[in-house]
C-alpha cells in the first residue's frame, strides 16, 4: 500500500493526532493563552508546536538553552519529546 493512500487528508496538509498529557499547571497556561487569543486549546498547542519547529529550523536545537522560557513549557517540551 502506498504511503499517500493511508493519509487521512490527501491535500497539501494532513492531520497528525498526537496523544500527550500535560501537568495541570501547563494545561492552565494553555487555557489562559487560548482565552487571551480567542483560540481553542488545540489551536494554541498547534501554534506553539509550529513556533517551536520554526525555532528548531533557525538554530538546530531541540531544547531552549539559556533563555527565559516558562518553566512549565520547558517541562511540557520534555514530556512531549519523551
């Protein structure tokens, strides 16, 4: 079976469902971001993922070293990477 025939959406983009868990504090931070930007929680996670992928393409590093990022988001990145 060809790879493309198994994809859910055969257009230019396709969906990837990633099951992940967040600590309560991280989830609250995502909810707060969603409320302040008037987005769904899932959309906030998607945007943060894409922002992180863009940063990786810029500097080639998976983790944020030497920056003042939220400690909750750093732990979330480690949980997602695992």
